[in-house]
C-alpha cells in the first residue's frame, strides 16, 4: 500500500467525502412530513400556550466549574504521565502543577 494514502490529510479527505455521501443518501431516504401540522413549531409548556416567556438559562456558575474541572484533570494527567528520569522534566512538571494550584486558589478564593 502506498504510504501517502494513509497520511492524515488524505484519510481526513476520504472520510469527509464518505460522510458527505452517506449524509446525502440518508437525506434522500429520510422521513419527510407531507404538510405542516397546526401549531407545529409553536412554544408549548405544561398544557398551555407559552408566548410571553422565553427560557434564559444562567451560565454564571458553569464557567468557574468548567475551569476547575479543566485545571484539576489536566494537572492530574500531568502528574500521572510525566517521566521522572531527568530532573529538568520533573522541575517543569512541578512548575506546571504549581501554576495549576495557583489557578485553583484564585478560582476558589471567594
């Protein structure tokens, strides 16, 4: 087999074409409603029409949690996978962990 055929750009292009072809085939055989039903696409909640209320979720607590999750898990990944054969690599990993701890302290200081 040719080596150039299994390089990442070629494999990506081939898979992209396969996925586009499958998407086209499945869109042709997918179920399509004949006519739009009355009330389809209208807001509805708990048995009553809901025109004056819009859902506005609050993500203010999500982003600090996502930042904590990322810092904690990447720091754990670094601690468990860093080779400790050389002192230079160990010092770099220790500095990274120190930076993660400082980030967590800043995040949790409230």
